[in-house]
C-alpha cells in the first residue's frame, strides 16, 4: 500500500509540473498527462478519459485567465471550431486498440515536442492577419478528429499553425488555444460518455494537482516568458513519444 500511494502521489506531482508548464502557453496539458500515465504504466483505456477530464478542468480555468487578461481573439478561433468540434465528437466515439492508440499518441507527443523546441515567435507579428474561414474549418476538422481519437485538446497542433501562418501573435495564440482545447476536450468526452467508466479512483488527486499547476502556470504565461523551460519540455515529450511508438 505505501508503494501504491507513493506511485500515485509521484504521478500527481509530475502532472502538477506538467500543468504549470503547459498552461504557461495556454495549453491544458493532455499530451503531458498521457505521456506521464504511459511512463507510469497506466492502461490505454484509462489514459484517454483521464486526460480529457483533466483537460476540461484545466482548460476552463486557463481560458478564463487568458480572457480576463485580454489575450484572446474570437475571430481567430471560430473558423477552427466549425470543423473541430463535430470531428472531435466523432473521434471521441472511436475506440482504438492499444496497438494503434499508442503509436498515434506517440506521434502526437513528437509533434508537440517539436513545437516547443521551435522558436516562439515564428511568423507572428504585431498585426497578424485573420485565417480564411474555409481553411480554418478544414484545418480544424483534421485537428478535431485527431484530438478526439487521442484524448488531447488539439492545442499542440493549433498553436504552431497559428504562429507559422502569421494568424496570431504569440500571447494571443495562447488564449485562443485554451478555448479551442476546452471545446475539443468537451466534444471528445461527450463523443463517448461510456469511457467515463474507465476514470481512475485517483482522479480527484490528479485533478487537484493539475488545477494548482494551472493557477501557477497561467500567472507565468500572462507575465513571463519561459523559452528554456519549454524547450526542456519539448525534449521530454519527444522522449515519451518515441517510447510510445516503440523506438526503444
């Protein structure tokens, strides 16, 4: 029993740190939670609903904080939501065997890791242009489907897309990503409410840890720049991604 408790609290502590880092850039941390649960040996059937539940909690708070700080722009977000929300619902309804789920999540983590290792500003500037509605909806559909399938909010794909394309300034992209993640995570969970039966009994512990992490992370994200920490997080995600794919 002591070993089990220490295992649970260690995972919660790691999730807390993941939430601090992720919410500092407007993300809810699902890919970090999935990586940690995989490294701690949790079953794939538990990983997706747990990540989605934690994502909804963290993204709700993060969205509020960035909105209050005026770091959100609705015109940037809504074209992506048109495509993302219905496809996140569809993706959430699809149950993938572990043999398929783990490689897909591994690729998601690799993409997220590369994103964090990339220079922050990219093509964003002081006067970003609005994304075309049709292109935003099309990109949103692809991101939403993958988000629903893997139990992530899709923010790790949306943020670099916004920055690469010059559709958002960096700090505003954080607020846009937070609301996008909230909508996608909710749709993904509603897409298959039966997966709620796989939620672990330790979810309240994990939820408390990530919420406390979100309080600290959003304060950093609104006020401070942390490129070195984000690059370190990128390395961790890449290592976890390769582990899930089965490279080592």
